[in-house]
C-alpha cells in the first residue's frame, strides 16, 4: 500500500515556541491531506483538510492561526503549531488520499508533541 | 451528526480465542464503513472496508466484519486471535459530502486488544 511518512515522531518544545510537523506521501501523489489530533483514550479528531495549492479547510473549533497548514506540493503537507502551549500537547496524525482511490486514506505514524 | 461508538475500550484474550469488537454508528444515509488497526509504534492501517454489496466483508490477516444495516453495526471478528494481533482497532464511517466536497471520516474511540501468548 501507499506510504505516508510523518516527521518528527516526537517533539518536545518550550511554551511559546513554534513547531513544524511534516507529512510526505512517499510513493504517490496526494491530492488531499488531512490532519488529525488524538487525545488520550479518545478518537482521532479531524482538524483540517487541505488540497495542494489551496487554503486548508478547518473544522469547527480549530484555530487556523494557531495551526498553520501548508500543502505546497502533491507530496508534502506541513502543520505548524504556532506559539505552542501545554494544552497543545497531543498526538498529531496526518493522512493522505490518492486521487484514484477516493475512499482510502493512508496514515502517517503520528507525532507526539509535548509542550513544557 | 455522524458518530461512531466502540463499546469495548480494552479487550484481553488468550491466543486462539475468538474475537468480536463492537462498532455502532449513527447516520441514516448511505455510509462507507472501515476498520483500521494500529500496531504498537506504527501507523494506522486499513483492515477492511464496506461500501456496498455483500454485508460480510473479508479483510487482511483473517479479519472479517459484518454490516447490519438495521442495527447500525459493523462488528469486527476473527475466529482465532494471535499474539501478533495485539494492537488498537478503530472503526470509522465516511458519510455525507461536506460543503468542501470532501467526505469526512469519523472515527470511534478505539479498542485496545491485548492477546496473551
């Protein structure tokens, strides 16, 4: 199956700093990428959906100025958590969809963000 | 709004035991249903999916799931589990197309399965 690489797998940062998470589709072109957030013992919650070359669409309650998403190419999307605070500590997962197979999403391994 | 319920948060089984993980969804229209598995330290992988047709769906690694429309359920089963099936299992449903043109994938809270050798 298609491979989605997410980097870094774990990051620890100080409060007030910004953190960038990368999501790459390694062997396919991802027309659409998704960013999820997962709290302990809870489900994956969709944060935003992005198409290559256009602005991301954010879910209700997700601050677009806080969670900057860039989908500059068909193989790369980035999520930047700006001015991170301890409450932003979470597990962030990206996912990509292949144009030819609309119903299947391929997931990255996730990034554990800890804000001190 | 769509929602997915997985009632078992933790399941512990011995090897060779049979497995059934419950999944119920709330959405009245046509749905696409999925089971994903996440092995320790790895990414989510698709186990199986249902779009239409035979409600009994066969997936990878001996898993199967049955779509029962009247019960809004899509339970996952395996006749005989192995230690290597230790993982977290997520049920998901994809429903109506949003204004953005995308169909949102809604996940359950997951079931953590531990298989003891």
